[in-house]
C-alpha cells in the first residue's frame, strides 16, 4: 500500500500560456465567503442602474429574464491564487444592458452593488468588453447560491473579486472609488496578468482579511471574493 499522493499531471504548454503569474490551475470551483448567503425572493428582486446616466433603469426578475440571453466561455482567476479554465456562463450580455442605459460624458467608472452590502468598482470601458456577462447559469446549470446565484457579474480579465456575486446594481460614477476589499488593501484595478493583487507590496492576503474583520466562522460578516 502506497502512502504517497499521486503526482498531479504536468500542465500542457497551452495550459501554462493561459495561467497568470502565481496562479494554480484547478478543476474545482472553490467557494469563498465568510457567512450567510443572501436569500433570493423573485418577487422583490430587481436590478437597477443609476448615477451618472440620463435616466435610471430598473428590471424586475421576470423582466430581466426576458432580456436576450447569450453565453461566454472564459477562464476565471481568483486573487487567492486559483484559476479555472473553460467556464461557460449564460446570461445577459453587458452590452444588452447598455442598450437601455445612456451614461453621461463624465461617467468613467461603474460601482457594482451586490447583496448583502458588497461593492467594487470597474472602469466603464472594461465593463463593456465583449466577454462580460451578467450570468444566470454556469456550465449549463443555474448558478448555485454559493457561487452567486441567482445572478452574478463575470469579468474574466480581472481577478474574480471584481465579478460580484448576488449582483443588484450598477452605479455610474466619475472617479475611481474603492469598494469593500479595496478599502482594506486590495488593488484598485485587479489585473491577474500584472499580479495586481494588493495596493502595496507589503500587503498580504492575511493582513487584508484581518483588517476587514473577515472570519471563516458562520457568524462572521460576509464579503464576496470568488
């Protein structure tokens, strides 16, 4: 009987090419949240757009599901150093949302608002890229609550904390503003290919979580990461 763990297969050249610096490839989808998953009620759920736009927009759950649907196949990368390839997300393309929204000229960033009280912002020109989707399904199945169901944002080009779980709204703003994790030391941008994990070179994942009061216990405050 062998007590040695089998070696993981070597990555192919193509897999290595797709893996950002410091990341580890996984076939699983790790779940990272400290506390409760918000309750979804289709009767009260809505998605709103406001801020620096000519007119606010709101969709109920039924209205949102009647919007044209599409799919995006992409790799995703978490700041905690895992990457998962070839994910198929289905939902509403961000460009469909933008068909109903007219940003004012001074709008340069968008603050994502998500349940229960999560925020993070993203440059407007990166939000409206071809690979960004407001996802309802993953690999053919409805998004599970622990992964952001009923709906989450997917922005593959950035670390996955920029893809808010339980997304509820876009607020168009003029300036780059910190969201929850950015206030405690995460990088304002979050490009995995530039290893933009933290605001300062001396910052660590542990120090960010300690500053935020992040706890793995069920009674800790939830903040989304994956």
